[in-house]
């Protein structure tokens, strides 16, 4: 059955539909020897699809079962499967995972914590779509003491170069003589959003750790460790994000 290339790539676990469209626009996808274009269709059961010259769709290959993982991403690891600069990537932590998966969203190089990975492109797209307003919670250490006025600014929304952020849930956790720990929950995915929000109000981030996505919690998963989501977690998450299988 013919489908749009980006849908095929998402179902194969190569990338979310949004990322797959970027790959197509960059000219990195080739179908049966022809460079793909946005809107182009193919049949994964009969066509050969390549990414950067590497075969990703083989009509003879059996399609993998949907897989859903949680990783505690360490600092100093890039949230991608390939890094041109040769830095450590999340792929280096997936050596015992037999099926191909990709990250759902990003955590920047210096951030750590909960990162979901899957080969279900439609599930990833549902998690990432702005209309879903999926809550993501972070534990943040910042420079200097955060006062009630700073907390209120974050709660109301902070004006950044790309627009006003949505209201956030914020609470103080603890403070030392020179630093503060706060917990922040945001409902959108602007690039480096929390770091930029805190820089704007004069409290640069020292440490940033994501501890929850929607109802999924990092818990006691150690840095660098990975686990499969339980059937209950998968079912609950799909229900909460109003996910519908294609």
C-alpha cells in the first residue's frame, strides 16, 4: 500500500513525521534511486528507501514490533543517533536493544534525565505535537536565590525572542547560600526553553534534569540506564494523549 514517505519513515522507526519531512527537504532520502520530495508516496512492501545511502526499507525485512523505552540520559550525550562531531550519542547506550528506535524530542547536550525512545512514529508525533500540550517536569539548579517575584514571572510566562512562553508550574525545592533548586513544569517545546527563561530573569541554569513526561516518571532509573515501558504505562499514556493507532 502506498503511503507518504514521512509516514513510512515514522512507521519504520527512522524518525518522527516532522523529522522525516526535514530529512526529505534536505535531500537525504532516496526511493528506488530517486531523491524523494515532500508529498511523494511509496510502498514499504515493494520499494527500496535509503537514508544517506543506507537502506532503511527492505521489502524482504519483517517490520519490527512497536517498542517504547525510557532512558535516563546522562550529561554530555547528544540526543541523536548520529553526531557529525563524533560526540557520544544515545545510540551508544542502546547496544543491547535489538530493534531500531529513535528519540522522542530532545534534551540538550548539557541536560540529563528522562528521554523516551520508540520505533512508533505516530506515537512520537502525538507526544511532540504542540496541540497536545504535554507536561514535562524538570528539576533545575540555578545561580543565586530565586525569590517569589522570580517564581511569579516564570508562572505567568517569559517573553523570549520567539514569543511569550505559556504559563508554567513552578515551585521552590531548596536553596543554599548562593544557589536555588526549583521544579518547573512546561507545556510546550521551544528550543532550550527552560534555560532561556531562567537566563532572561537573571538566574542562569547550572544543572537541568527532566524527571517526568506526562505521567511517566524517571523514578530511580540510574544515569545511562534504560528500561522498557510497562504495558500499563503505554496504555495510560496513549489514552491521556488521545493517541489513535493509524
